[in-house]
């Protein structure tokens, strides 16, 4: 496993670190969370200007990546590189508690278009993602789906006016907990085009404009200060140009997209855990009791050491999840990602709870950043599969 970053990656990492230290402190982050979009539009424009949004895409679609994606080996290499990029970018986002929708727009939306979209779709939409003009929200969760990509009830029925050369569909149903939909221009939605609710076959993906007739969003604030929406589709009309991939064959695209998202979330969790270790260590060195810093007490030293060990192990698992994308065996790739997510869910809980407890009563106050890191880490462990879900998947893959 190669742990070395390229000169471009190192330069971008250094640039992000400097930008966040000057422009994304905890107080500024709280201001951004109160904005109508739920994040900083200025920061999003900055990510586009420094090439962060274009890093994952080939030059032919307005990106910065020189890899030729026209061959199978090129696609595989590009997917592996993109997963590593998403890991370290989200790690920096986690350390700064960033609110911008990089995960949904670039990792999930842009990654799915790049892997499964037509040439016309990629040429139309990817350059706009790379330039920061276009944001995508991912609508794949339903009230009863419980993390299952194959459990889709929202229906897409062929219009009576459709012809074999010009098909159109009407979308009807509900999607829940759609992250950052309030600020997106398009919704990437999973639909049932044939079969029963839990069938793996018969699922299709559509990229729907957020201003489409019949689309209704109910927006709310999430536990970590972000934004999410419940979306009602009432006879929303879409055409062939909005279909991503083949009709009825979207479940594998969905699984790959969720796998990429979980690998990236592992990186974000590691960034948060590392920051919690730093904040807790600094507190133990300054908080005094009985005339000495509490960090002098051996019991607290042991707990701090356990936090650091858990974080270092989580870093290794995050690298495993990112490197898994180089594996052409889809079952092994998804198994490794699920194993990493399950381990990091467990480690994240340990580190976050210890950080809160070692800070004492201050750890749960809104004025201290530690509690906000705890909230974000909690949501990460529940997004696209919790510990029990991924342990179950690893078990299924092994059998």
C-alpha cells in the first residue's frame, strides 16, 4: 500500500490547511451554519478556484486529472486515485468541521456521472461541477429502506406518450434525509422502474432539476448544523437525457456510489478524531487540579493514549477503504470498505466519548468545539450504514 502523496496533492493539502486556519475557525463555522444555504458560498468558490472541485475529473471534462479514462485500466486507475483524493480532502474537511457539500456533489454526484453517464451527460454537467456552478444532492434513502440500495419504492413509470426513440417517465414517491438538497441544482434519485420494492433488478437513476414541476422539498437543520430535506415527487416528468446508466440496471451503480461515499466518510471521521485528540491533549496540559495539570494523572494519560491508538488504527482503515477502489473485484471492494466503515464507527464512538468525558461538563456546551465535533462524528457513523449494518455486510460477503 502506497502512503505517499503526489506533489500536487501535498500542495493542495498545504493550501487547504492555510485557508482553513485563516478563514474557517470555529466561530466562522458557526456563522456559516446559520446562513440560508447552511454553508459558505465564498468557501465553495474558493475550492473551485484552487482546483479542488476539478481534481477528480479528466481534463477532457474540465478537470485536472491527466489519466485517460477511455480504457478499462484507465477507469480503474482514475477511480482509485479519486478515492484517495476524496479521503484526504474529507480528512481536512473533518478537521475544520466544513459544511460544504463536497461529498454529495463531487464524490457521489460527479463520480457517478463520470463512471456511468453518457458522453453528452459528462460533457454537459461535469465541467459545471468542476467550476463550482453546479451542485448535486443524492436522494437514495426512503423511510423504510434502512441503508439498503435495493429497497426502492419511489416509482418511475413510462409515459403513455413515450416511444422507443424518445422515452419519458413520471416519478412519484418520497425520499428522506436528502443532504444539502436546499442548495442543489439537481437531485440524483434512485427509482423503481420495474419489479417489486426489494428487487435488486428494476432500479434506475435519474438526475432531476430541483425546479422540476411536482418536486416539493421540506428543509430542516441536521444535528451537526448542516441541512437536509424530505422530498416529495408528484408526477415529476423526466426524459431520456436525465437517465444515468441503463434503465433497470442501477443497483450496482448505487452500491459503487455508496461505497465511494463511505470511503470518503472514513477520511472525514479520521480528520475529526485527530482533531479531538489534539484538543483533548491540549486541555489535559492546561486544566489544573490539586495544583498540577490533570494530564499528570496516570489514569488520564492511559485514556489519552487509547484515543491516539484508536485514531492511528482508524487512519490505516481509511487508507484501506480508499485503496480498495483499485480492486476490480466489486464484492471484495465493497467488503473492504464496509470493514473499514464498521471499524471506524467503533473507534469514532470511543474517541468522541472519551474527548467529551475528559473535557468534563464543558465538553457538551455549544461554546466549545468538542461537542460539535462529537455531533458530526455521530452523524458520520449513521450515514450510509451504521456499525451493525456494515458488520452484517462483511459477514454476508465472507459467506
